[in-house]
C-alpha cells in the first residue's frame, strides 16, 4: 500500500475534530496503521530531567492526555487498533522524531496560523513538520470548510516536467481513494491581475512543449488524466484550478530540507494557505536548478 503507517498529531483543537473523518477515510483506504500523538509542551526549564520541577506532576499530565487520546479514538476511529502516544517537549520535534522512529509514511494534521500574521503564515508546528519530516504531509489550512463527503477529486500540481514520482504517487492515491485525477501546471506570467493571468492565452509553441512533457510523464506512469495549463503564480493557478474542478485534495511535491526552498516547493506555504481544500505534500521533488532549466526550455520554445 502507498501509506502503511499514518500519524495524526492531536492538540484537541476543533480543527483536529474537523479533519478526523478525512484521517479515517485515508486509514481505511490504505488499510494503514494509525497512531495518535499528543505532545505536552512544558516550559523549557521543566523539560530537563536534571532539574525536575516540584510543582508539576508530569505523570498526571501524561495520564490525562492519554485519557483524552483514548476518548478521541473511541469517538472517531471505532474500527481497527489505534496506537496512542504521549510525548513531552516541542510538538514539531516530537512529531518528526516519532515519524522517523516508526517509519511513518504520512502525517495528517490541520494547519494553525495564529496571531497578527495569521493570514500570511502557516502555523509554526506545521511549518517545521513540512520542513523536517521525510514523509508525506497532509494538511488543511481551512479545516472548518472541509465537507464531509469522501475524497472524489484529486488535483495534482506538476512543477518538474522531467520527474514522474509525484504524478505516480498522486495516481496511486487517486486509485486507492477511488477518486478522479486532474493535472495542473502553472506557466509563469506575473503582469495583470490574477484572474486576467489565469485566462491569458499561452503561446502556442510553449503550450505544446509543456503538454508534450506532461504526456510523456503520463505514459511513464500509465495515467490518462485531463491536463490544465494556466498562466500565473503557482499558488494562484493551483487554487483557482482546484476551485473550478471542485477538488477535494491537492497533491504537490516537496523536496528534502536541503532543497526545501527550491522549485515548486518554494510555493508550498502559499499553496496551502490559498487552497480551498486540503493539500498533501509528497516527497520526491528535485532541486530548483533542474526545474528552472525545464521552465527555461519551455519559455524558449515560444521564441
């Protein structure tokens, strides 16, 4: 199966309640082992084993957290065994550490962005997990707007036109969820408004070049998905296409931490923030220099 071990970090917020059905759907579709994890974020001086604080009963906090995890599991995940884990310390570090130790394939979590910059930032915990975790990460910036329907339509954003890994994984995910798959690619154009950019006609030779590259990827993967190529910034194109396609999930690539700010994954925060539906960030994208050469080749095709 594509995902055999799924990790669902819980802070017991309403957003966690709202995405629980999506987690259960993914668990069932993948027949995966599900783990629920809560991290008790203690003040830094209390986290040292060399100087335990006499005013806090960590065992009691752990016991209460485990009770809440059990109640959550009994409410939302009635079928199949669920692992319950309680950690202490920074939540993002606990999530990444557990994901690595347990060979987690997928982390599913809501996105929190708090404070004055809420609209501009992805939550700090999610940001760290997206950056540090080596596995796929599913997140939803607008958990309150998620419908209860099953995932029926997946939109796959393709940035690297030479590498089939992201498309192959998205196709496997669509097959497991019995969902349709649509491919979208953004052609760079930054003048005018976002709506005018999206509707702008792409030069014929450049469009043909891009479609040929995507057709080659589809032959390698064995898919026959419809393709959308539109002008504009990556996050705008993906968000608008998701809206027009009524997508339930957007699948995009993300690289290793060494290349996290390279290629399409440099837009990842903006894609997540602006997407009308959940986003799953899949490992496997390559570096900025390689994708830049592909884009330059496409742009050069119109000359």
